[in-house]
C-alpha cells in the first residue's frame, strides 16, 4: 500500500488544536500507512501530543506557523492577508504534492476561497461544492450542495451530480455500479418546482454518465433510495441543519420522558445499552466531515465545534478520499462530457 | 358564544369520505356551538355517519354533489371544469357567509386556485401562502410558506411575516404580545444568504408592525425561540417534509433497537408508557392542518393520507381560526401598512 499523508490544519477549531491533534493521532494509530503533517503553532501542537503519540514520530511532522484564520475573517480579505496561516500552508502542502488531503475545522468561506486559489478547480467545474453523507434506513445518502453556493445555475447543479457520483465511488465497496442521482423538489411530477429545479431537470436528462432518477421530495431524503441528492446550497444548508435540529430535539425529548419519575428513570437505567446503541445510530457526529469537492485536491471540512469522535470521522473521510483520489476520478468522469454539454464560468 | 359553521369537503382524502366525516363528527361532539356542512356525495357521506352522529342532526347538514377534484387534476383546468365539485361548493359556502371556514384534504394546487377565485385575496396580499405549526422545545413555531409559492419576491415574504403573525395571534392565549418573526437563512450574519434573503432582510427592517428578529438558521428552527419563521415555499416545503422524514426514521430506529432481542423486547414492554408519551410528543399527526392564508376566508388543508387523529387536529385548527376570524385580523394589521410600503401584484 502506498503512503498517504494528511495535511491537518490544527488551528481552525473553536477550542484550539487539542481536539484536532488528538483525533489525527487516533486515526494515525489505526492506519500504518498514514503520515500526518500537523500545521499550526508548534508549541501548542506539541503540548497536545501524548507520550504514546511520540512513538509515531517517524510518521508525524509539524509545519509551524503562528498565523491563524479566525471565524469572522472575511474570505476576500483572508486570501490576501493571511497567506501564511495554518489553513493556507496546509493547502499548499497538497498543491506541492507533499500531502494528499487537507482536513480543517476552520472558517468555511475562507477554506473555500483559499482552496480555489491554492489548489485550483478541476477543469469543467466552476466552483467548489460541499457534500456530506446522511444516515438513512439502508446506509447513507450524500447531499450536495450544503451551502457553498447559494444561488446556483442549472449547469452548476449538473456539476454537483457528477461530483456527488465521484465522492460516492470513493466511499463505495462496489465501484462498478454507477451511483444514482435525484434532484430535490417539492413534488415528483415534472410540472412541480421552481424555475431553477425545472431547468436543472431538463439539463440533467441531457447529460450522459449520470444515473439520473428524477425528483425526490423532502420526506424521502432519509429513505436511502438514492446515492446522491442534488440541491441548491441554500436549500441543502437549511435542510441539513434543520435535520440535525430535529434529531437533537428528539433525543432531548426521549431523555425527558425517561427521567420523568422513579419508574421511568429505573427503566432508562435498565435500557442504557439499547438507548446508547440507538443514539449511536442517529448521532450526527458520525457523519461529520464534509468534502469541498471540485478542487484539484481533497479538502475535508470538520465542524468547528466537533468533538473527538466527530473529528475522527472527518479525518477518516479524508483518508478514504485521499486513497481513492477523488479529484482524479472526477476529472476522468468529466472527460469530454462537460466541454460538450455545459457552459463554463 | 356565536355559532360557527365549518364547510367540510368530504371527498378530498385518499380513501374517500370516511376519515373526514368521522373526524368532523368527533370535533362536533366536543364543540356545542359548532355546526357542520358536509359537502360531497350524500349517500357516501350518510354511510359514514354513525347512529351517535345522527343525534346531532340539527347541527349537521349535507350539501350533495357528485363532482370530485382528484389528486392529478390540473389546477388551471379544475377551476374552469369542476365548478360543482365538493371543493368548490365548500368554498362557496364560506364566500356566501353560510360557513366560517373550509377544511379539505384535496389537491393543494386546486384548493389554492379555487380559494383565490371564490374567496378572493385580502387586499394587499398577492397570493395565498401555506402555514403550519412545528413542535419545539417550548411549544410551537409556525413556518410560512410551506409550498404555495416556489419563487417568492421579497415583497411576498414580508406579506408572509404579516400573515404568520395573524395566524399566531389566532392561536395565542395572550393576544397583546406581538409575535416574533425570523427569516430562514444559511447564517446569522447579514452578509450571508442568497439574493432573495438579503433583499427580504432589508425590506423586513423597513416595515412597521412586524417584530422582526433577523435571521434564523436551520438548526434553530426547532428551538422555539421565535413565533414565525418566514421562508420561500420551495425551501419550506423540503424542510418540513425532510423533518417529518427524520422523525419517522428515528421512531423506526428506536423500535428496531427495542426489538433486537428478548431482553430489549422485555424492556420495551415495560417502557410502553414512556415510549408512547414520547411518540405522542414528536408525532407529526398532531401538527396536521396547514392554513391557506391571505384569503378572505379561513381555508385549512389536511394531509390527503391523514388518519383520524391527524384529521381531527386539522379540523380543530379550522375552528380556532374561524372563531378568531384570521382574515379580518390580517386585514386590520395590513391597514395602511401594505399600501404605503409594498408594491402590489
């Protein structure tokens, strides 16, 4: 197996480098062919390394910088003013071929802007999109775009379909099967939808190489009937966040109901194992790690407030995509496709 | 107390008149000042009435018609061709002052089109919108629009805010408090959002009479921090359906986990009461009954596949709004407001 190196932006999280460093070292322990390049303030990073982590010193390097992108930095300013930030340097490691993927929990807008500038887009793709997996009854579904683009053209949305298929392939056991794609809409009949959806539906049917199934409604998103759900980034962002909000509300309610009186508390104690395995199965943390896709390099965004388990999930996604080389797969799929049927930005 | 009459379109549901008739009679039993006018095929309706219901004959009339709007009828055709349908006749009863609200579980597009034609809009409102309540930690939040309008102008979205406030007042105990309104967006900073959201945000701040709090993100929808959430009908429709999808998936998972082995099945049996009260607290059925608002009459849409409990919830919403006279309250609120600050269609 070839060696994969991850460039880890350690300075993006809400609470300094500790969670990111700890999570990265945990993934390192389980992957003998993995190397890490931890980017950020060296003394702070070193302080987070345990004695155990030191054993892996041959697979672990640190790139020091004291410049940090913060959450309220404006993307347009950051790409001119913070070119020595941990985020920029981590992306540069991928651009230079010294790493195969970046993981960051920093400012999404800045990560988008720096990624476009440093890594460049895959030819035929106009802007990066954000894709992530959702839990469903039969496994996972991926949704794209989750907020990178809030006023999307039909051409962009067809690009989302191609990108979604490539990411699905990177995560699939059976890579012969062409991933299925559906377009999020308010109904399943072709007269339904806003202008954007109608025009995208028409264009989607003309593009080869996409296993396009037509429309999908909100209530079917979590059924697991399709591999990729395409939507505008505004819609995807509110939908994914609202779904997490629903899960959190329901888990809170369940706890309330199981703590109402002595008997229900006793039942909860007896049911701990069942309730824990249930929580695990709907836990949004396990689906942390969104890909910024369409770039000439793998970029994974972890939640700013992600805990250890969630951050580990994001880093594992980075390893899978680095191993599969998603950007290359996407480029292969686009091939002549895009240049023939779609207009470029 | 004054007498309220509901016009009930009995022929809209997926499974004939039985659920609607049964639910209407159940609400009748509990409301001594309520009268019902059941509209549809008289023999079929009579077949659904129990001996008990017959006792209420003085408060129960039937308007016979054998014309029915079906689910795949095109709204544009239906309003020319099915003017004697149960849906049209029920709306006509309200237009003629013979009833104070309509309940229908029929084709939403047809109900919209007929409502506009027969009841007319409240002056200053360009098109009807769909509003419904969502369960939250602290009670309910209302979301508008849930799919009546899929390409909304900022002017329409400000109208949604006014309509949402009026419906909230109809359901509130304390009618002195001005309902709070937030605009659904992908972030809370004012630079975030698509063009539609940015323009609506700007306009919303200029309108008096709205207690506008600014943006709300998807993850906060179910927190119960605001009374009314305004969004484009496309976004609202996919969000509400996806949220229901999440609830259904979670309830299925919980059942699975509690039925894995003998011990967990035993625990489930012991926990029946807790699990039932939990299910009840997150059950979407209890929030069935969306209002078509902006019309000169109360129109409540129930799900086509709603069960008895859900249909009862929809009919109760109709009674509340009829008693409060939402259209009149909306008209009062609009007053000079709309004519001064907003353009009309």
